[in-house]
């Protein structure tokens, strides 16, 4: 037989402290506390993300990278939503939903319009054009610093000067053509020297000149890096371990930066060459956004990682 329990005495005084403690530890109170903790954690995570995004957008390079990402991703989504496989997939989902009675006949306005993504891509692209109107200023600084402190290697020095000239041609022609298209610069005067399309093509050729020369810069940097490592290894002699500990982190960072530039160049080269001709060279429009995004994805990753370190510091 189970032990008998003494029934509570109705005349005994109540225990308000124990009752209050019991109520405070109830499931409802515990649930509210857990909800508050989850909300606080979500707000903290959101606050960190917003701070990192604000830090990224506080620099010219960060603004360009974010706008470029919006530009290219929106272009990718535009072509995806307008593709035949996606339209067929949406149609099949609509048919299945109607057969199961879970949805009514879809309205035309409820179907996502690819034109919305195209409009967003165009807006981001035009914003980038507007910001690049000031692009001659950093080119001036680049040229001034190169003349004041030229690279030690004569080949890289010559290539750098040619790149600066090529970039100035690109930016100057783009600015004039863009302002003429907006009616700020006399379109009649601009068209004395060619149509706006031709101005745009020659501007792109200036950009392609920079990309073309960059391959030679990367080649020369690779040669000089190998030569420098060989000289330091020879100077270290038998102390190979000390040499690796001293140079490994620096060399890895240099090689990583070199590879990032190479990937960027490889992605941009075919696209830029395609835009250098009025009829193009056959690059499909639906691949332009994908390749363009790939060109800057590594840089975006590094910029975003840098904001995380800055926020934690």
C-alpha cells in the first residue's frame, strides 16, 4: 500500500513566497523568458549585420561592390524567370495546385514578373554609371603616385603607365557618352565624332586595354615573386624551417591576392571583348550576369569578412 499523505489543513496559513516562486517558474513565464531571449539574440545578430553592411557601404569600393552584386544578381534572376524551363515549372505547379484544390486560378498579377528584376538591374547599373562620373579622380591619384614612386621593375613600371592611360581613355569616353545620353553634354557635338554607341564601344576598348595589360602584370609579378623566394631561400641556407616560418604567411597572402586578380581578369576578359564589338562575339545575354558576378564574388567575400573583423575589434 502506498504511503498515505496528510491532507492540507485548511486553517493553516498560506505561503505566498512559495506560491509566487511557483507561478514565476511556470511554463507560461518560462516561455515568455525564452521568447525574450530569442528576440534579444535576433536583434543582436541583426544589429551586427546592419553595422557590417553600413561599414561596407561607407567606402567607395564597398558601394561599388554592393551595387554591382545587386546589378548582376537581379540580371540573373531576370533571365531565370524569363527562361522557358522556369515558366514551364511555374505552369506545372499551378496545374497541380488547381487539381488538389489548394489554389484558385492564378491571376496574371500574382505571377512574378521578370521585368521587375530587369528594372532593378538597370537601376543599379545606372547608379554605378553616375558614381563613376568621379572615376577620373582616383585615376589622377594613381597616376600621380606612380610618377612620384614608380615601381622598381621597369617592365611593371611601363605596364602600369599604359594601364593608367588606358583607364583614363575608358573613363573619359564613358563620362562624355553618359552625360550626352542624359542631355547634359551637347549630343550634337558628341555625334560629330561618332554615335553614342561608338563612344561606348571605344570606352569599353579602353577598359579591355587595362585587362589585357593586367595579364602581363600578373605574369611579371609571378616571375619576380619566384625570383625573390629563390634568393631568400638561398640566403637562408640550411635553415629552411626558419625561412618557412618567416615567409609563409606573407607569401600566402601575396599569392592569394594574385590569384584573386587573375580570376577577376579571366572572368572580365571575354565579356569585355564581347562588348568591344557592336555585334559582340557570341556571349549569351543570360550568362553575362553570372560571369560578371563571378568576377567580383571573391572581392565581395573578402570585403564582407573584413567588416566582421572591424566590428569585433
